[in-house]
C-alpha cells in the first residue's frame, strides 16, 4: 500500500517536471517565432546567412590554396617509387576535401548544440533560433562545404580525365 503511494507521488512529480519543461520550451519558441519583430529578425537572419562577395572570395581562396598545395605535394612525391607519376596530387586533394567536409560537419554540430541549449530541448536542435551568431555559423559552414565540393570536382576530373 505504501509503495504504490510513493510511486504515485514520484510519477506525479515526474509529470509536473515534464509539464514545466514543456511550458519553458513553448515560451522560448513564442519569444522567437511569435514576437512582434519576428519579420525583422528573420530578414536580418537571412541577410547574415547569405554568402556575399567576400564569402565567395574565401571559398575560391580555400579552393585555390588547396589546389596549389596539392600540386606542390604531387611534385614532392614524384621521386617516391610507390607513387606513380603525379598520384600525390589526388591523395592530397582527397585528404583536403575530407578535412573541409569534416570542418563543415563540426560547425553544424556546434550550431545544433547551441540550438539545443537555446531551446533547452534536444528535439529542437535543428530548429532556427534566428540569432545572428547562428546565421554566421551557417555562412561559415557553407563556405567550407562549397570549397570541399569544388575540391571534390577537381579530384574527380583529375582522376577521370587525366588518370592521375
């Protein structure tokens, strides 16, 4: 008899904490999405998230630097017997591409962690917080992914067309 009463009290406490948590999450969502200046915040968020001309310069800069270092690495591996001809270029390009995609993945992970902390709910980790810091992270992630995509295209072209 006493055990069931204790378990019922524990269940009631658990239900109460769940309800309080849901109220807190709903309040955070209402502050973000149902506020008076939602449209202004969303517009600012979209503008900060976009890649400007400086962002595109950074993308092409990362691509050109990776390509040049790949050619240098290929030149340095010409005298190694295990590498035939310029194979070192493709090995470096694959490694550099993987690093760029991995950095983009890590930035996405950090963004999701910040959203989890903001909403205090792990189920909302993919939801936008409309903070400028999150928009900047998305822009940086785009830069790394686009540079990685360009390096991937270069690697495929070198492998298929030039048989390197």
